[in-house]
C-alpha cells in the first residue's frame, strides 16, 4: 500500500466529494427532489433531521469522521489495485474506472438494503445517482493526485 496515495489521494477524494455534496448534489437531491419523500418517511430519519430546520451540527462529527475513514480506505485500496487498471495512460481515467467499480458495488449494496428497509425506490435511486457522481468524480481526482504523487510506468 502506498501511504501517499492513501492519505493525500484519500484527502483529495474527501474534499471533492464533500464540496459536491454540500454545493451541488445535496441541495438538488436532498433539499429538492427528495424533500417530500423524506417528509413522508420521517420515522426512518434521526430526530435531528426531523427538526425544522434540520439540526446538522450534532451529526457533523460522525459524518466527517466516517467520510474521512471511507476516503482513506478507498485511497488505500486504489493504491493497491491501480496497476491492475491497465490500458490507461492517465491517472484520471484510472480513477474513473475505479469510481465506476465502486459505484457498481454501491448499486448492488443498495439493492440488497432496499429489501430490508422500506423506503421508496426513488430514494434508493437518487442516493445511487448521487453516490455514483461523487464516487466517479472523487476517484477521478484521486487518480489525478496519485499520478502526480507516485507516477507509474504505463505498460
């Protein structure tokens, strides 16, 4: 495992996905498209999210900690499997491939959870869309950073 990619690539992934969620997908999906469905399924959500307005402050430490942990795990895995993403000359393309792989894992995981949690399919669908966007863009940036930090010979 390469620690530069794990830490710095993971940090780049985190920053990009945080910004996307905060300024693009979050307002559009969670405060827009899914707002009525969230209200209709209020019993599923933490009490802080059911307040008017939602009180995100107590949840932020958990969200930041788990998102950073996820970013570093994704960075570590990427540093290991990066050589297997052959046929790519650019780190960005390798990152996109990795992001698509993670998105597919996310899709089947959400599909399995949808058989347990009684949430509308629209919620699962939009969560997948948001996740896929974040994973693909975040991993593209991670791939770019990794290529700059630890260039590899393309075979």
